[in-house]
C-alpha cells in the first residue's frame, strides 16, 4: 500500500515520509519504551492465544478496549517566562517556521522552529512544528526528542499525542500507537480547533483495523469521513491533512465497506461502497464490492444491475466473470450464473469479456452456449484460431452440420489451417458418432456450392473423417477426387502422400508431394513427408534438404530432426545423431523424451556415462515421467552397477525391464530392450519371443524387425530371417544394409545365385561411392563359393580394367582364376604386368606364387634362381625359393636356404619361422623341437613357446607338451599376480592347448575342466563355446547345453565349417541322423578347398546310421585320400592356400611367415587315429559286418 500511494506522490516527493507514516508501519528500528501510562501491548492479550483474542476484538467498540490509556503527569518546569522582546521573537520565528513548512522548505522550517523553542522552552507549538519538519526530513530521532519534551511539559496536547502515535505506528508498535491516538482524541474533541484530530481518526482507524478491532476501526473511518465532508479552515490549513484527503477519496469509504462486510453488516457495507463510488466512479474494485454487498444483502436485481453497470466500463474480463460467479453464489442461485453471464457478454461491447465468457462456459461444460457466443464474436472479430475453436465447440455440442460449416469457412479462408482441421476431423471420425459426422459431410457435398473449389474442400473433409473411421480406401478416393478436381484443394495431395507413407509406398509419396507443391501447398508436413520418402529410398542428400526445409518452416516441430536422427542412427553415424538429438532437446522441445532417450543411449554406447547421467537429470529437473524415463534409469543402473558379475548385472537389468512392462504393458520399446538383453546373453529364442510380442503392439517397429532378423539368423532360421529382411525391404526398398543382409542370408542357405543377383543389382546403382569395391569383392566371393567361375572371372576382369594397376584388384583377379583352376591364365596375367614393371619385387613374388600353385615348380625354381643370381640377398626372392622347395619336397635345400637367409639380422625372424615350419613339414620333429628350444633360450617370447608346444603335440610328445604348458602357465600367473597386464590371452591359449593334451591322452574329464575354466572367462566367445560344446557332444554329455553353446558360436559365424560339424555331431549323438547329415554335409561343402578327414568321417558315420552305407563308403574313402593314407608324400599338393581365402585377401607374400604351411602340415595324432579307425570301418563294411561307428546317446556322467 505504501508503495502504491508513494507512486502517486511523484510530483510531491517531499511529502513521502509523512504519507509513509500514515500508510504503514515502515521498517524502523525497535521503538523506545512508551511513556508512563501507555502499555506496549494489551495485558489481556496472551501471545499464545492470539487468534481467539482477535475474534473477540472484532465487535469491541473503542470505549471497551483495554487498557484505557491515561496521560502522564506533567513535569514541573522552572523555566522563566520569556521577556516581551523574546516573546515577539518567538512569534516571528514560529510564523516564519509555519510559512517555510507550508513552502516545503523543511530544513529552514526546522531551524526556525528550533530557534523559537530555544527562546520559549514551554512553547508546545514550536516543538510540534520542529518534530513535523524532522519527520519530513526522515529524522525520526529528532522528532521523537522534540515530541517527548513537549509531552513532558504538556501531556494533554492533542498534536503531541497524535505525532507520538504516528512515530509508534511507523515502528510497527500498534498498541502504543493506538494508545497515543486515543489520548489525542481525549485531548481534543473538536476538529475545528485541533485539525490533527482528523488525521487521528484516519491513523487510529488503520491501527485498530490492523489489530482486529473491526467495529472500533469502522467508527474511526466513519468519523474521518464525517470530518472531511466540510473541513474547517484550520483543517484546510494543515498541509499533512490536505495531502492525505485526496489519497483517501473513495478509499476511506471502501475501507469502511470492507469492515462492514467482515462484520457481516451488508446494508451498511452497501452504503459505504456507494459513497466510495460517488467519490471515485471509475474505480472498478469499488463497484465490484458494491455489487457483492448488494448480493449479500439479498438485493439480487440491484446486485446484477451493478455488475452490468460495472461491465459497461472497460474492465478486467476475468474479474467481471469471477464477480458474477461470486454474486450468484452469494445469492445462493449458482444455476443462474451461466444465463446471466451469457446475457452480460451479449450486452457488452468488450471482446475480451466475450472470449472469457466462452472459456468459462467451456469449463462449465456448456459448449453450445459457448459456441453461440463465440460465433457472435467471430462475426465482428474474424479469427482463424477462433473459427477452429468454434468448430470444436459445435462438435462437443453434437452439432456436426454446424461444426463442419465452421471448419469449411476456416479452410476456405486459409487452406494452410488444414493440419489443425485434420486433427479435429480425425477425432470426430474415430468417435462413437462417426456415422453422423460422415453423413453430415456427405450432405454438405450435395449442397449447392459457390465454385468447384468448395466442393473439393468438402470432399477433403469427408476423406479425413473416413480416414479417422479407419475407412482408408474410401478416404483415399475422396482425397483423390479433391486433388484431381478442376479447382483442387491442394492439401488433399498431402493427405494422399501421408496415406502412401503409411503404406511405405515412397515413390507414391514423392509423386503426391510434387503435385501438392505444384498446387501451392509446400508446408512443413509436405516437406517432412518428402524427406521421409527420400530417406527411406536411401537418397540422403535430398532427404536432408527436404527435412531441414521442413524444420525451417516450423521450428517448433521436431519431427523433421527426429527423422534425420533416426536415419543417422540407422547408418551408424553416431556423431550426427547426437547433434540432431541435442538440437531437439536444447532448441525445440526440452521435454522430447524420445530424443533425450536416444541421446542417453548414444552416450552409454560411447562410454560417456557422465553425459548420459546429466541428460537423465534433465528428465528429473523437468518433472518428466513415463516409459522412456524409466527405461533410461534401468539402463543407467545397469551400466553403473558395481556388481562384479556381468550375469548378475544383466539379470537385474532384465528384471527392471519386466517391472516396466507390468507398469506399461503395451510399450513396444521396452520389449525391444528386453529382447536386446536376451540377445546379449545368447538367448535367441527368448529374444525372438519378446520381439514378436513387440511387433504385435507396433507392427512397423523397424528396430524390432531388425533384431528379429538377427535373432532368427542366430538360431540358424535363415529362411525366416530372409522373410523378415524382405519385409524390411518392402518398406525401405533401396536400403543398402538390408540388401547386404539379405545377400548374406541367401549365402547362408547356399543360394549363391540369388545372393549374387542382389549384389549385382547393388553394383548397378550410382550411389555406392567408396563402398563399391567392398560390394564388388563380396560379389566375387559369392560367385566363387557358388562355383560360378566364368561369371566371377568376368566381374574380376571388368573391375580390374577400371584400375589396371590396383594391387587389390589384381589379387582378386588372380584368386578368381586360381579358384577356377585357370592357372595358366593367372600366370599369363602376371607375366603381362611384369613386362610393364620387370623389377617389381611384389610382382616377382606373385609370379612365383602363381607358378607354385600351378605346380610348375621347376619353372618357378629356374626363374627365382635367375633372379637371385642378380640379387642373391633379396629376402622376398629367398622366401619364394623356400616355398617352391617346400612344394618340391626338397626339405634339405629349403633348410639350407632358410638357415643362410636367417643369418642376416634384419630378416632373421622371418626365415627362422620358415626354418621351423620346414622341420615340421619334413617331419624332423627332433630338429624342430631343438630349434624352438633354442629360440626360447634366446628369450624370443610367447610365440616361441607356442611353436614348441604345437610341435610337441604334433610329435605326440604329450608329456613334454603338458610340462611346458604348465611351466608357462605358472610363469604367466606370477606375472599376473604382480599386476602385469596382457597375460590373459596367452593363458587362455595355453589352457586350450592343455585341454587338447588331456583329450589326446585319454583324460576327458580334465579336458572339460580346462575348457569350462576358459568358458567362465569368455562366456560369449564363439571358439570356446564350440570347443566345449563339441567336447560335451563327442563324449555324449550335456547335449542340450552343448547345442546351446554351439548355436551361440554359429550365431557369430554361421558359415564356419567346424561349428556346423559340431552341431551336426550333437544331432548324431541324439540319434537325429537326418539333421546330422544336413549340417555336416554343409560343413564339408564349405571346406572343400581345405578338406578335413574328421569331417568326412563324421559325415560317413551319420550316413551309415541313416541307412546309406554306400554314401558312407564314399566319404570314408575321401577322408583317407585327403592325407593319402597318412603319408604326406603320396598325396597331391594341398598348398594352394589362396584357394581357401576370400578373393580380396592379400596374396601370401614372402614376408608372410608360413601362411600356407597349415595346409602342408602332416596329419595330427588325432587325424592318424581317425584314419586308422576309418580303415577298420571300411574293412568291416567290406566284410558285411556291422560297422563300429561312433556311439549314440547321452551319458549321465563323464567317463
């Protein structure tokens, strides 16, 4: 209040201090103790019983307020009376002080008054004037001193008591202020004589009101009003009073009315407010209070008339409506509110009141009344947004004809409003009254129209209603008719585009949007649909342009950015996806949970846990909740868990997701996350179950479909995975990733021609850019795997012709020729390259390797020796020479060359490796073992130990191998105990070899123990899962667990021949020979270029058990032929290492250690035992005996 009234004194700032004293208690320091006879608080007001006391005070008249203050006794004064001359001087100074005070020269007035008081200490007027000037200057201490001295000399002076009361009031000491004001009243009963008495009424009224003495306060307000009706000349001469009177014009009477209202005396309140209005007719709050007082007095018509009168003047519409509601409540006629409000709004020219009335009627669920009023408003205040609201209100009123008419007016005036109209029309079309809406729309089409455009508009409206009613085909017909009319309604093309997008017919989307744009409709929705279509068609430049244009047209709509973010995520562009999601949550919509969840996942995947947690805290800061928030919390709990067990952490995460599904049973995204947790654990069956449930809830969920294809392929359900990927391709027909995935699934099914066809179509595209060599290389691999050699050579030749000197392309061409057994063509090609680059070391090595693969060994030796004659120390030529000597079985010469070359320090490691391999190939195991022991003595690291262990096992010196392994394990364990890193890998390798030693020496239980230890450390490693699973199966143990483990391995490498054989062997052990044959045959086919006698033995056993002994005989004989009855020298050379490699793998170069030596190795101990058993099986078969094949069935315990 003080601030408000001081604001009105900007032109009279000098009076602000005094007005402050009148209007509020201020914020001064604690007051001085009250004078004798005045208590600072009423004795009958205990602090702990304040509320009841204030209630009792309300109707207490002033005369009954206790304690009644009394004047202090006057002090004896020995001051001599002033001389006549001094008296004259006093009168002059006092007159001067009054004049200066009237001129607001407070300092001068204060000095003059002080001089008068000094000349005549008993002059009370001088001291009071001194105090008044000090108050105006803000010097309350000086004012108090002057007043207290005046009170000491003349306690019954009304002015003294009044101004002491004002000082106490400023210091917030209401009881003391009241006491002084009461004494002022007792000291002077006539305002004409004591004009300060008028101020006393005012200040006492406020103080009493503050303390809850409502009746007493009302008395003083009334006394003030009576006093200022006709102020005396003395009052008119009092500056402070003259300043206060205009400030309280109307306000005093309103205060009196408020008091009577609180005292529940409405009749008196009415008269008080009437007086306030007379003083200030434009004060709306007085009129409102007057109307309410009339209502409380039961004077209904007068109250309503007062509201109407108040409404005639500019007013706050919301306040007017609230007032009317209060009046109806006060009259106990709440049902009258709506009708009176409508009448009030209709009679008013205030647009704001009409709109407020509409909102109020809506909230009161009276939509029809709201609609009629809004329609009247729109007639004089055209407004598209209000037109839409009018349609909505007619809809709520179940008036479809009127609603559609309003909507039609809106769309005719502004077609761009169609998106808002679509939302409303869908709502109506989906509702229980959809038939009534559709019928109303059809009636409107049948009406006469002003031009074809309006007919198109009405057909558009009908189409949207039909779409909302899920009559999609009929809706499309209406859209087509509206779009193709002579005067088309352009948004109909956008709706056709949206329907095509829902069907994922992206070319149709682009066609419709092009027509929409041509017809003048190029808004954010149209451009978003265009961008989605280009993105789905893998046309990212066009998609980016359209979507960014869409966002530019509506920066409050995050959908275009979200489409781009999804596209970036799908393509593995994590940084771009992050940028787009951050833009959404930082610039568009901080509450976009989808974008923030994606951000959190990106940060978690990148190991940026702090960033992820920061964004999650934004969810909490914004008070967001829901499935996305809960999923993020579960994910963060998972990645920040301190549990040492990964299985336990994953289990806790899965349980959290299941609880989420209980809370949000229809949430597909949570099910997809749950499926992902199963995929991570290798539980593909459970993953597929959750993904199918997710797709039941969200059939078009791309992430769910992608994961489903993964889950199916990892369960070796390649045909099912193929169908899932084809489903994805129907939606995104140009997606490179899906096409590549489909090609791989076809390869998994040995459908090489189909896979090649897909890859060739991809290569015909012009948007592959840097990926083209990768797809070309993969096409070659597929053609070679399918033995389509002529086509593979054609592709390789064409690819090479594009860049004839490219090393990778040359290598691919040579590999393709060799796989086709066209060695002469390969040699001729290299000879041609050598003519252009006769001194190329790389081409020389490649040429010699081609001669070796063509078994033109003598020619190769001649050529390499010629070159060596020119460059005897060339390491590449010497390495090629060693390889050719291997092929010629000239072990002594190979040893001599490798030994000599190893004498050169720069090349020692390379040729010592070849020397060790030569000893192995020559079966000079003692020499090989001694060689590797010497390397160990030279401290050549882990590789030397590995080679030694392997040669000991090949030589069947298992006891030495076991000791070496255990010695090395002990040494590595000591290093680990001291904190050494990078020892886990070597230790796992050693344990795997130890398991093999145990297997070879008839200790299967110990072998399994070692493999199980490795599996605990590497539970998802494909190799160890296969090894342990196969070991279980071979021993007839834990066949279900063995199958799960081998399937996990195959899920990672579905074309791994060893893994396929392992799974086939599980089925064999179960007696399912048909499935065993199927898997093992596939394994054999995949390893045709590097055949394994064990695979053929397994296949033959399964065929024999399946009742195909002749086929079994063929495969046993093939197994024997691979190792030439165990004699390496008797078999055809198998050193064609390049033939088992993908076409684009680098050719084995001279510096490549002994990359080909694995195929040249002699039979292992296990292979020799297998070959011996095969001979016995063939003998039994020839003798007509039952063949002793591998046992079938599951054992309860290991042997």
